[in-house]
């Protein structure tokens, strides 16, 4: 790998780097060893603590975890399916030419984006006295629809002006030009950001834990409460690993889509990239900002 | 409405604690995140590997899980916190640092190649190139995304309310229990105080973004 930040290392520098790497790895291994030793002292690695995952209890434990995964995925899927069309609608209202539609939408979007998702979930749960599932889904839908709208707006604004002008010139109405010329390109251009936001949505389902929705983390806690404090760490360890694995695989899909998209870009201008290579020199702060724009959760 | 007015002291206390959590975690995350970003572009493979691993895992872990670990699992393992604020600050800053590292790294990438080349051609070392030439210029492009990350941090601090810290969201839960009949107003009050922080920060981000865009 070459980088403009430093010379291609010579033999001496490679040696130093190797020594540095070795010391670094040893250091990390050492810290991990101390941590593991401390945990082992408390009996964390005793076989009986992990028996819940393969012993006689295993079918119940895994079915509980399975239910947790399912309810996590169900909330995420329902929320994503509702949030996306709503995001498109909000985006259309947000870029409307009529001020008394555009400005109130902008206020609503700012309001939704500026609030913690948990607060919206709690609000729905208590004020509308819904079930936990509905509260989680509505909270996620409201927040993510606002983010989707902003992403799509950034996508439409990043299109060359000529696209809309050409649409209007051949006699399309403003709305027709939006739907048949600008939107398809914007969605395609912003696909990486949209999928990245889906990962955020999936991650945010864990906030359901706070409003009492029985997703993965809540199931883990119920399990640990039932089995006793000794099993908290094993249960948590497995639950967290599952969560991270699911999220990592969705993130990988996002990166894959982005790589695929960047090969054949629409509109002649390269799509803004989520992860630029090391110092590729592509210097386009505006394109970058439009990607960084939507908040991360 | 009367419930909100009656509980203004609690709101104020929660508001200050939310600010406190956000500011302290924000500062720690900025420092750790910048170090992680520097490691990510460094010549030493182990540093690159560690930073990549940390950023990938932290970004893909739900914040609730990190909080659960810091506030419930760690004490069970013998790491006792005198105040749960400490657990909250650890959770928030370790999570946010990963996002800051990514933002700073993309800022480093946005600095024209010629800058680093020129610096190296006059004989600067990696640390000098990064510290004197690249990072100071990267700061400009990085500030708007950084402000967005800090806004997210303020909102994320609400998770602390579910883990024994009485900040805005924590008080919101408590008060909506106390005033069961006026939940709507109580929670709108909480929302107002959050917007009091996030909306000005958002406007600042817009303003800076425009400034930077003109300057380039």
C-alpha cells in the first residue's frame, strides 16, 4: 500500500514498523490476557456458566434468543418499509415550490431530526397508549423518514441543473420531472447513504429495550434475570455478538452496493463516496458534506 | 402545563446534566477519535489494524448495548462506579470516538495530495506532515460533519436516562410517572429542552458549511 503521507518504507523503516507492530500486538494481547485472567478468577469461563448454550437448557435459551432476533428484525423491517415511502413524500413536500408547504415541512423535519429517538418512542408509548411494538416502529419511522427525506433532498440537489431544465423544456410538469427524471437518479446516487441509514435504523431497534419492547437485548436481560446473575456475562456476550454480527453484515452489504454503484454512475458525475480511499485526492467538500450530512446515530 | 411549570427545577437539573454528559464525552471523543484517525493513516500496520477494528466494531454496536455493558455488566464484573455518570461518559465517548475517527479520516482524504507531497519533499516526517500540514487543513472540511456527530451525541446521551442517570430523558420518564395525566406536556417539555441544544448546533453546522464552501 502506498500513501502520500509517508515514503514507501525502506528496510530500516520496515524493521522499525515490524518491531512496533510486534510490541503493539504484545501490548494488546497482554491487556487482553489480564482482562481474561481477571474474568477467569471470577469464574466467568467455568463450563457450567456457558452450559446454558449447549446443556439441557440450550433449546429454551436459543429459542428465547431466536425470538429476540426475530422481534428486532421485525421492528426494523416494518419501520424501514413504512419510513422509506414517507421519506419520499416528505422530501417532495420539502422541495415543493409552494412556500406554505415547503416551510412547515422544513420545521417538522428539523423538529424530528433534533429529537432523540427514545424520546419519540416513549412519547408514542405514553401519549397514544400503544403497545411497545407500535411505539418502537412509530419512533423509528418518524426519525428515519426525516433522515431519508434529507438524504434524498441532498441527492436531488447534487444533480446537474440541466436534468430538471431538460425535463421542463420537453414539456413535463414540475412534479413529473421530479418523479420521472430527478428522483430515480437521486435514489441511485444516494443508495449508499440510504443503506447506511438502514444500518442505523437496525441499530436503533435496540432502543426498544428502554421502552420495554422485548427485542434481543431485553430477552437477554430477562434470561439473565431468570437464570441468575452468574449468567449475565455469558448471555450478554452472546447477545452482543449476535447484534454486532447482524449489523456488520448489513454494513458489508452497504459497502458492496456502494462499490457496485460507483462503477457505473448516473448523470456523468461520480457519486459521492462513503469511504474514500487513502488520500485519493478527490477534493470535493460539497459532495462529501452531502454524504456526511445525515446524522449518525 | 402546570406540571411542566411545577417541575422546572427538575428540567433545569436534567438539562444541565445532559449538557455535562455531552460536553465531557464530546471532548474525550474528539481527542480519542483524532488519535484513532491518525493511527488509521499511519505507516505502522498494527496501529492501522487496531484502529480499523475498533472503528468497525464500535460503529456497528448499538449504543444501548454499550450502555448495558458499562452500566450493568461491568459492575457485575467488579468494576464499580461511584456515579453512573462515569459509566455513561465511558459509553458515550467510546461510541462517539469511532464516528469522529471516520469523519477526521475523510477530512484527511479531502486535503489535496500536493499538500502532503510538498511537505514530504521538504523532508517532513509522517508526524510532522500530519500535525503541521494535513490535519490543520482537514479541520475546515471536518467541522460540519463533526458538529453533526456532536448533535447526535447530545441526542444519544438520552440513552443514559435509561441507565440510572437522571438527565433530561431520565427526568422525563420520572415526571411522566408522577404526572400520569399530563404526559403530553411533560414530554413536550423534554423535547423543547433537547431542541434548545440541537437546533442551534444544527444552525451552526449550516453556517460553517456555507463558510467553508465559499472559502474553497
